[in-house]
C-alpha cells in the first residue's frame, strides 16, 4: 500500500488528511478520483502536470474521471461564454487527455446536472460540508 500512497502523494501540495487517504487505500482496491477542467483554450506545458498526475492515479489503482466543466467555463466566461466554443473546447480536452492519460473516463458538468438525483446530492453534500472546508476545496469564480 505504501507504493500506492507514494504515487498518490507525489507532487501533491495538499491532501485532505493522511488518515483519510490511508483508510481509502486500505479499504478500496479501485477508489475513484475526480479531476476537473474548464474548457478554456489550447492546452499548454502547465496542462501536463494534471495529465501526468492522472496517469499516476491510474497506476495507483484509481478509476479517474475527468470533469469537463462546461458550466463552470460558462460561469467564468471562458471562450467568450459561448456554448459552441465551450463544447468544442471540452471535446478538444477529451481528445488530449485520451492521448496523455489513457484509461480515464469523462463527464461534462452538463451530463451530471441532468442525472436523476443530482440536485438531491448537491443539497446533501452542502448540508454535510463546512464553509471552511468548502472555501479551501472550491473556487468556482476564478
């Protein structure tokens, strides 16, 4: 398990808690990891860091889901806030991640919000989360 944990933590600046990660790896042979990206233009050298991290997570036995965050891009006016551009950007990212991080799954935010039970889950997570933790983990406006 130490090899898996080392792969997960390599190059990582922050982990929710070491204990939670240890328990997750001890109790789940194939945990799920999510990595989110707004469609915002061409990938660049900095894009390689998360692509390589997803490869390490896959090597550590994770199922990795890439969230192509089209709604987040819309909120932040990426690609002019134009849905055709956002959809093209999401497809471009899907193709690039498929090359650099084979084996990942993809979801768009649009797909997720249309699923049955999505808004119920949003409310349950909201009730179970502290404002301090949410601020640390999420910045939707930038």
